[in-house]
């Protein structure tokens, strides 16, 4: 099987999992929506960056000097798994649009005991992996810049809503956990 076919299969599974989450985990009922357009901004930016990254992958001066396809594919799969674990941990409270449900609880167990946004960490790993699977530094840079910018805005929106809802409990959680990378950031 060629690299292109394998990347297409893994990417199809990745996109299908994201579409399934979009369908199943939209805020419903009495949830208080606080998304501020971050979902659509994130999806739009990532879509454009992914397309742009794929378009420049053949740009010779930016080709990575060694084969990073398998590293990229591995990062995509690890990212999908990390995101799935994070979503499963929050299941009842997880929504694709930032919202607070009635009776919303602060979850700080599992991956959430170490980092506040493991679902975003998983997504970022997958997108970084996509850039490496394209084997081009320009692809990596375009995809990384757009996803980091999009998720940074999204995290700011989400943390604002959580501080507003949980107050000092969330501020304390912020002090004892990192945002995306265990022990670092």
C-alpha cells in the first residue's frame, strides 16, 4: 500500500470520528452556549490550513530531508486516541460548542488531572502529524500555525466560560494543571 493510500485511510477514519463527535456532542436542551464563534473559526481555519498544507507538500525547497511519513502517521493516530480518551472522560459534559450544562461538574481526573485540554492536545498532535506525513516543513508550519492560533482562541473562550461558572475552583485547577503539555504548558 502506498503512503498516499495509507494516509487517506487514516485521515478518513480521523475525519469520520470528528464528524461523529460533531453530530453526537452538540449542546442541547438547557445548556448555556458560550462559544463566541470559536467552533466555526476553528473549523474554518483548520480546513484552509490543511488544504494549504497539502497544496505545498511538493514544494522542493521545504522538503524535509528525511522520511517523516511514519512519524506523522503515528502522531495522527496517537492524537486520535488521546482525543477519544479525553472525550470519553468528559462524556456527559463534553460538547463541540463551548457550553455549560445544568449541574455541570469540574472534571479533574484521568488526563484532566494533568492537563486542562487533552482533547485539544490530541487534535494538535494529529494536525502536527499531518504536516509531518506531508514531509514538508512548509506544510508543518502552515498547519501548526493555524491550529495553534485557532485552539488558542478556543481555549481562551472555554477557560473564560469555566472561570465564570466555577470561579475559584477553576482558578485553583488552572494553578495545579498545565494547559496542553504535561509539566510544560
